[in-house]
C-alpha cells in the first residue's frame, strides 16, 4: 500500500505551514520522510538548493531540522533535561583535555530556562520522563525541538496533550520561532488553532495533497470540505 502519492510540498523560509487531514491521510508519514526516519520509494527532497540523498534523522538534525514526533520519541528512563540534550550532551573540559565529562549542572540549568520560557511546570526535573504526565512529556519534546532547530521544525500534533495555557504558549512560541527566521511545519487536528497560527495550510487526503490555502483566505467549513473530499481538486 502507498501511504503517500505524488505529494508536492514546498516550505519557504520563515513560514508556518500547517498540514491537515483526517486520520491516516499521510501527515505523519510525510514528516517522517522529510525528517529522515522513513526513506521514500521515489521522489526528491531539496534543502537550501541541494538535493538530499537518504537522510538519517541525525543527519537531518545536523542540517538544522528538528522534529517533534507524534509519539514524542523520548528516552523514557532519562530525566527531562537529559532528554533535551540527548545525543548532544554538553561536555565540560576535563583534566584529560577534550574527553571531558557531562556538565549536568549546566544542562539542568539550560533545561530549566527552556521550560520556564515555555511556561511548563516541570517539578521533577530529575525524575525519569516515564513518570511525567502526558502534557509534561509533550512539553519536553517541544522544548527539545525548539532548543536545537535552526532551519526547520516539524511538529506532529505538538499540542494534543497540552492544557489551554500551555497550548497558547506553544503556539506563541511557534510564531516567535517563525519570526526568528525558522520555518515550522505544524500538524494539528485543531482547525481553529491551525487558522490562528499558520501562514499556509496544506490539506492531505488519502496520501495526496488535495488543497492548499493561504490561512487568511480560508475558513473551517472550506477546510473541512477539502479534508473530507467534498471539495474538488480545483484548489490543489
Ligand atoms: N512506511 C509505510 N509504508 C506504507 N504505508 C505506511 C507506512 N507508514 C504508515 N503507513 C500507512 O499510511 C497511512 C497514513 O498514516 P499516517 O500516520 O501518515 O497518517 P496521519 O495523517 O498522520 O494520521 P493521524 O491523524 O491519525 O496521525 C496509514 O494508513 C498507515 O497505516
Ligand atoms: Mg499522524
């Protein structure tokens, strides 16, 4: 079975592009292809004028591309701050020169600052992520992406488990990230949230891109019709 067919997506610099569509439309699959988790059977990915070969998620991160996966992809047995720095631990120069050792104090401080910026109450900064609430876990994943992204952030349902205040904070942060010149691809089932936050909205249905709108020019009814197939492909 094909999860995606002929999807053509362009992400401009410093724009928020929302991907919407019903369950199973292919949104997460598209993000996994673009962030290097899945390799596509065909098609091309271009990034800053260069064609990318198959990318590992690590290589994508090296290019400044960060992802908040729908399943969050956190290391359950590690603390929130360890998750924030997973794979990019800060080293303190040790007596042996470059070898060094993990600068836990600095990482904990930086993580605390990030959580504060996000308005996240993280009372148990040393506890394993497995013991956090759903909202707190989501906040850890969002914070990690925001900490490291320099070009693009893919966010697959970043607010699904968040309360009203945290959701507003994350949406504000997404706009601030965009204003700082980083592109954001936002997947959400919450259409008011999408209309409020995105610059452009791309609609996927059954693995195809069926419509594309400037967020300012579309409303919930038209989006819903595109998502359910009631709208013709005239807008694609
Ligand atoms: N590697 C793969 N190869 C082929 N099909 C896949 C692959 N991975 C997922 N699929 C299928 O592709 C379809 C789209 O799944 P995807 O997770 O992208 O949907 P989604 O739009 O993110 O939905 P949701 O809103 O429920 O998260 C599903 O039917 C899924 O079973
Ligand atoms: Mg999904």
